[in-house]
């Protein structure tokens, strides 16, 4: 995707910013650096082990259950979050923003100690619903890659689309949603509004 403006300097303009975070850049990008021989094997293996540990730990926490107890509920109430009445998965408690991984260490038979892993567990747990929503949006957009845009469409009439996006699309006249997505400065919200408008029966 070409860039004719520094739009990624503004986090609100970067696509799927909950996934393209600076805290997980090494986990996402090291494999590409290694494939181009820009990163040595030792560092690559270190990052891969970290990524695998995070995935394994998230899986473990998703299966580890905690039963209601006076000690646990006292801790939860002290954190300003409701006590539990039934058995819950540990990961569900970690999705409460008031609860930290180390808070539940006493109730975990095999807690980890690596701060880097704990930090990723915190982020992935507490922002789980938002991250999942972003991935669903990505899959939805990918499925619409070849969705045709009527050549006669008047972009100025598309509601809730940024003026800048309307101007660029009027000038470029993208043939498909995939083409529109690759126009510099066009964000996912613009694309979603465009799809909704076309599906509502507007072709001109």
C-alpha cells in the first residue's frame, strides 16, 4: 500500500491498531526479519520461544478453573470487582481490568514468572473482546476483497465517510473493495461505511 502522507503517525489512522501494537511488534515481525537474514538465528529462536510460551500460557489459563472461596472473593472485592458465585476460568477473571495476573498467583498451581509473558497475558486478556472484534473485521474485509464497486457511485453521498476518503475515491474510482482498501489514507471505518451504503442498494 503506497503512502503519500504520514498517516501512520496518527494511531487512529493505522489499520487494526489493536493488533498492530508496539508491544507485540517483535512477536509479529521477527520471523520476517529472519527470513530476509536481517535477524540472527539466536534472537529469532528466543522470540519464537517467547511467542510459544505466551500461546501455551493463554491456553492453560483458558482451561484452569477456580472455585468460589472466601479468600478469592475477598481478593476480588478488595480489587473493586464482584465476587464469583460459580466456578470460572482463570482467564475470565484476568479479563476484569481490576485483576492482575500476579493477584491470582496464590490460586494458580503453576504460575509463570517471566515479566514479558505476564505483560502479554495481561494485554491479551484485558483487551480480548476488542482484539477478537478486530480479527473478525479483518476476516470480514478479506472476504469482501473482490466485492465490486459500481463505477457510477457518487462517493460524496456516502454518509459517515471522511471527506478526505470521499475525495480520494472520487478521484481514483476503485473497482473493488480490495482496491479501495489499498488507497493511502483510507481507514477501515471508511470501507465499512462504503460497503453498507452499496449493500443498501445505492449504485449511483
